C-alpha cells in the first residue's frame, strides 16, 4: 500500500470548479431556460494591466550610478563597519561605535601620525550631462575624502565634488568621461497623486536596484527650502541620491529621505522635486555655491483661530514673530505681528513657503510685500539681502515696571519706560504683571508685553484699560503678545 496520502479536501477543491461549470452549461442549454437567458450572469470586468517597467529600466538604467565615499580618519581596528550600515547610521543620527586603534591602542601611540582612508558610505546618483556631471544628495558626499562613481558598465571613476547645498540636500559631482547616457529631466509640477513612479539606486550597495510605487502626496513641508514629493516606493540606505522617475522615464525627483520608527522602510519616502534640484545644481555648477535671498524675519504659522479673531478670513500667510534690527524687513517697515500674505503678488499659503519664495529672489532685487496689519492690508517695498547664516534678531526681554490696576480681561498691566521700549524696539505696549481668568486660559503670562488688542495698537496702560473695557465680552478677543524675543497672537475667549 502506498504510504503517500492526498487529502480529500484538496482533490474536491480542484474538481468543484469543473463540476460547477458543467452544471451551469447544462442548465443554460435546457429548453426551460430559454426565457431566462437574459438574466444577469456575473461576468468579471476586465482589469487594467499593471505597468511593465522593464523597457523603462532598460532605457534609463545606464544613467544611474553607484557612489562610494571614503574619509580620512585615525587608524582603526577590525571593527570597521560595512559601508552600507555606516551610511544608514549616519543618515538616521545613530552614533557610530568606537573601535580601538591598530597596535593595541596604548596612550603613547600617535594615531594622528598614521591617518588612514576608510570606507565612509554608499549612495546613488544619476548623470545629468554627457560630459560627466552627476546629481546626488549632499549628505551622500558630505565629509568625503574621496568619491568613487561606478557606472553600469563597471567602470570606476574618481569624482570631484563641484558643490553641495545642505539646505536642499543637493550635490553635484564631476567625473572625467564623455558620451555618457544622461537622463531626461521631467516636470515635477505635472505629477499627480496616485501616479506610478520608479526608483533606481543602490540600497545597501546593491547596484541598480529597481523599486516602484505611487505618488502618495505632494508639497510635503518637511524642509527649510523644499516641499517634498511623498511616495510609497521602497527606499533604503544607499538609495539616497538616486532618481525618482515617471513612466515616461523622466526624472521627477531625487530620493532623499524616509519616515521610519524602526530605521527601515515603512512605506513613506520623500524625494526632492527635480525642478528645485536643477535650480540648485545650476548654481553649484556655475559658482560652487547657492545664493539665496533673505529679508530678516522670524515667522510662525497662522492658525485658524487667530485668522478668525483678527479678521484675516482664512489661515494663510506667515506671522512675523520678530524683525531683525537693521535688516531689510525693518527698513521696509515690516513689524512684529504683521502677517505676510503675498510676495511680488505670489500668495503665501503657508508660513513655510515664505523662506522658499524669498530665497529664490536674487539678492539686491526690489520686492513687494503684502502684509495684513491690524485688520488692514498694506503694500511694502523691500530690498532683498543675501542669506549668509542663521542669525536672527534676539532683542532683550523687557524688565518690569510699576503695575497698574487689573483690567476687565483679568490682566494687570504696567507702562513700559522709554528705555525699555528702545531696548525692545517697540513704539508702545504694556507689560503684563498678573493674569487670571479668561486671559490665563488663553495662555498669557506675567512678563508678556501686549502690543495690540483687537487689531488696535496699545500705546500705554491707560489706553489698554479703555480698550479692554470696551471689548465685547461675548466674542473672542485677539491679543498681539511679545514674549522674550518673539511675537505671537493669543485669543481670549469669553467664559462658557
């Protein structure tokens, strides 16, 4: 007897569809079924075929390169990390493990006398011109002593870093070669959410790995000077700097970041829009650095609650929290508490858009700012300066002064001395001495300086008391507050 048995359920499961089909055919051919032949019989609708990426990959693959970097360090022991793992640790801010110097690590050993070059990381890039210019991420080549570019034909060429911009994470390197297969640059603005996209790169050093997915979202505000493309394309350490392609084989982005709680891919990846990357690359190729405009303001988002309270209508624009002394914005008449809604007629929908819009303006140019101040819109002319560093205005906090009587809003305020006003750079305002009730619930604190109440500038304590007494207690009241070195709006709501 054969010891091998086949479960009956398995056989029945295979026969059931055949028997069912024979029974259905017999029923349909019977005479009694003639009148019922128009009855609905489920028919599967043809499904759209999934895209075939093979032709695209074959066509554009040769334009994608692997990038290896090395760095010069003290002599290290046998605990050196795999380049892919080390790039992973660096990218996600994980401290690198220490290792002992070669030769035992005694105190008398001079490690600096014998510096060594060791692997630093791996990444990807793509060719943007036939004469050897390659686009990648700034973090891929940051701190590199040597950059090695490997082409798909296995040629390894040393590359020169033309320039790198950490703020946009874009870098350009140059290899000495001609007749290279440059990739075609697309238009990221034409991308649609749900559109298929493909990534090619070297995750963990695995050259020319292809992954695919869709555009999950656009205009993700995750960087100082960029709105990112979000995709669900599998991106891992080593993919950084590789191209994101549409189905026409055009580059629409540079794969740059992932969102992860575990350190591995979790279905959320971010790419730099190629339009922004090329603008940066053009400057890097021309001068080795990126020139940006600035106007000298610290900003914050405008919340829906604040927008309604001050009569702005919708939560748009950038709230100016601070104005740099002597900077372009101050010279133009911009004040803390203003909301910048347009630059040269271009709407500022979110506060994060303002640095990008201003950054793209050539320093020295005259620009027009539209600001919302105390319930009215004003036009100001500003001369854009060149961005050099992250310095921001930090005026000193106002010292205290004699307190006044408590207002109807639950606030005790005091006048500011002229010296205090000069120190703060304000023309008026009152200092909060004590707070309770609705004002406390709104977040006001002793030491705050109130600059405006319900879109009216506060001159002194007496005028503030009058404004507070006249304010309608049944509606929300907006308060423009200076706290430390920043300005923001708070909304006092009546007790419910």
